[in-house]
C-alpha cells in the first residue's frame, strides 16, 4: 500500500539534509518554520548536537505570520542575531510553510543581506523530499555563492563532497570535515572526492567552473568496509548479495564483496539513484512493499543494510550484515552488529 509504514520510521527530510551540510560552516542558519521542523532536526536528525553546537534558529512563524508572508519579521530577527554572532554567512532553509505560501526566496535573500549586512543564501527545501535532496541543494547553494575565486591548484589537496552524518551513517572522519575556508578555496583542490550522491551536483559545478576533476569513494576509503571485514561475519564467497545504502557507499561495498568472492551484488537505495552511479539491476525503493518483494523474489543469500530493514522480511532465511544509516534509523543503532 502506497505510503504505509509498518516497520520503518519516516526518513530524515530535505531540510534536515540542508542543515547537516551547513552545520559546521560558521553561519547563522534560520529554518523558516514555526518551531516543529527545527525541533525534529535538532532533536532527532543531527547527531552532532550531542557533542557540539551550531547557530541554528527557528523563524518561529505564527499562523498569521505565515499566511500573510511577514518576511520583514524574519529579516528583523535575522539582523538581530547577526549583530550578536560573528558569522560567515546567513542561510534561510525552507520547510512546508514557505513552500505552501510561495515564499519569494530571491527577495528574501536581498532583504536579509541589506538588513543584516551579511552574505545570505537560501535553500528552497519543502519538507516533502528526503534528506539527500536537501543536502544536494545546500552544497550547491553554498559553493555557488562562495567558491568563486580561481586559485592556484594545491598539489595533493583533495576536496570531499557529501560527507555528513546522514549520508555516512556516522560522524564523518575529521579529514573529511568541510569548513567555510574549504568552500571559499574550493578551486585549489587537485580533485574532489564524492562520498555520497548529495555531493555530485556540486562536483559537476566545480568541474565546470574551475576544471576540477572528481571521482567517487572507493572501497579502501570507505569506513563501513570494516563492518564487512569484522570477525564472525557470514561468508559471502559464492553468495548472491543485496546491499541497501546510499549509492556511493553501496557501490564501494559492492566492490569489496565482489573482491572477496560474492557471486553477484545488487544495490538498492531509498534515496537518490543517479544514472552515473547505477549498474544494471540496481533498484530505487519507495515503499516497504518494494523491499519485501525485492528480497523474497530476488534469491539473495546475504542482505547488507540498516538493521531496521530486517523487520520487514522476517521470513528471509539467509544471513544479514548490519551497516546502519543514520537517515534511516537515527539513534536506534550504533555502527556495527549482526542479527
């Protein structure tokens, strides 16, 4: 049945993905909502809130503010915050509220820049898409606005695109952290490493603007490969394997599984399915029924993915390997473990 969730909780939405990208860049992030979306982001969708803080605010729109389009009130509050916080930029992130009332983001950006004297970007998320769509929009917005200067290439310097907890299922390695300086100096990178589909559009933007080549995460660079190599894992030699993850990571896991003797590996994802990353037979999942039909009809011996998925297919008789994805299960599971 379309939209019916019996086992899975709702996945992180697009505004959560946008905030995840902007979280550590030193900006003032304003979520254009009445408070509920901000509460979900900070309370459930952003694991870094447990260890650090960021200047993320709710616009606090009341019903009549939203209905009447009181952009002046939002701009006044943003200007007040900018006078008290030393920020690199301001970002206004959309939710269902501005989507429904048709907020003019271009006008809102101009008003904010004049009033707050702070460079401003807008991310037109709607709350109706999934986290990776919002992350992609945020990457594109921040790099398009601030990665404008063509600098000498720094030999050996690699830019990393797509590294956020929702995409990587963990807090990214320190070497993958994105800073505002990394954005401004993006043209100095010798190449860019795309670690999730959310970084692909920006990789293409930087290639067009500066000629910077990009490549995708390989198996030996993927942190989750350790979960496949841990002692006690079920054997995969000769097995037919289904991997369910975001596409770049799924492909890295596929390469590892084939290298250790898997007969075949099919990749599926609940999120972006980019043609550039897909192989024949790869699947975009939308409903729980899609996953159930794929597993029971696919003849698989091993399933690799978030452990919440196994509840959908209790009659599966093969082995499972847990590779949690934070955008799917949040804090329910830590990295590692096997059913």
